[in-house]
């Protein structure tokens, strides 16, 4: 290297040619920072495929996903719109389609008979990475009650849809397995038409806190340490910020706890496996949990959280979110301080 420098000094004409050959007359964008991988997406795909292969057990374990899909779709009753083109992202076994086709969805006593929400939907596109799970219920009656098609996505974190192409995007119990949640939310905002909504439901916060604490105590007692068995979940305080960061407006985020009683912790774990909701955290301990740890976990679970009738409760904390894509015609809040009526005066009159 020193020799080449000396030669350059002795022969100035060659220096200019060498310098010219290394000169860069263009610029390029630096690579984006790598996305932190929390979940193994291939492991999650395999879990869903195996769960759906046992059709009977998989259908019996769908009670939670069906209930959450119904509660999510019920929010559409408050929005008086029709939706020509709808996307169900992470459709699982098409629980959302089943909820949309449900008869008499409005629980208002003044309207005992109401049309299915599906009558307001032109076409529903249900997408999921697991083909076996997505097509599991093609023989069920709800398929004839809603205009829908199914599509397998190799990667649910990359949406292959054109911008401004959907009137509504729904997602029920699938986004808690997404590694790049801010990126997926931004993609959803991109494929929505202006002044159209995204509505989602995902596990969050203290979901399965009973199982988490009892397993940690059982492993600490029997093995002298702990390993992750319950996946990390987003907190409700973070979801609003993520939606705002993705460009959504008029946000609504609320929490709902669903508590399910099981005869024992073994039945709980068996149902989680049948749902395809086993842990897929990268770096988790491979193989099943040791028998002595499972027995200790069941005893600790009953002691700390058990019901008087001998059953054990499991808490599933649901985070529901609604965000609207920005539009020029969208309702906007008035400037701060422009109010003409004092809220204090109104409350005092009551």
C-alpha cells in the first residue's frame, strides 16, 4: 500500500486516473435497520397446520376465536356503511366470515330480528399462511351465506395488495404473532381506501398471566431456573401509539377480559395446542415441558388461582382497535379552546 502511494507521488498523471476510477458520482439509500425477530414464523405455520389436521379437535377448540370474532364484528353494527371489498387478514379458519354470516347479530331488544352483517359486504377476501386451517371449513353452511374467497399468503408480514384497494380490513387473533407490527399496520393503512377503517383484535397485556406465573414458579422449584413458555404480548398503552405511528386517525382502543374455566392445566394446554396458539418464541427450549414441572405447575396454579369448585380459570385479555385512514372529507376536531359551552355548567345543571 505504501509503495502505491509513493508511485502516485512520483507519477502525478496516474494519480488523477486512479482517483477518477474510484470517484463515486451517485448516492444510494442506506439499508434499513434489521427487524427484531421475536417469533419464528415457520414454527407458527407448522403449529397451525398440525392443529388444523385434526379437524374435530381444532373445531372444538375454536370457541375462543369464534367469540372474539363475534365481538369484533359487532362493532360494525355501529357503522352504517356498506363494504364492497373487505380483507380478513390472518383469517385462521374463517372465524370472521362465520361471525359476519350470523343471523340476528344485533342484540338490541327493540330489534329482535336483524339481517346478517354479511348482507352489507360485497366480497370478503380471507387470507392466512396456513392452507390447511384456511380451507378447513369449506363444507360449512356459512360459506354459502357470504360472498368470499380464500387466499394463502406465504408471509403475512408482507401484504401483496395494491394501495387504496379495500373498503375495510379486519383482523382477529392473528396480529399477536407478527414480528414487525408497526410495519404491518402501515401496510394496512396503505391498502385501505381513504376514510375507511381497520378493525382488529389481538391477545395482549396479561393474557394467561395465571399460567405464566405458575410455570415460572414450577420451573424455579424443580429446575432452579426459568425459560419462556408464554409469548410476550403488546400492552394496550402501546397499541394506540402504534396505530398513530402508522398514520391512522380517530383511534379507538379498548380492552375486554374473557375468562375460561378448565378442569385442570392439562386441558388448558391441550386446547391452546388445538388452537395453534402454542409458543413460537425464538430461542425457546425445544421439546415438551418435563412431567415433574407440569405436575408442579398444576398444583401451584390451583393454589394461587384455582376456583372453589376445583376448576382453574384462564384469562384472555383482548385488545380491540379501530383506526381510520386519513381523508380530506373526514370529520376533524375543532381547534382547542373554540368551545362555546362550559362542560362544568352542563354537569351542574344535571
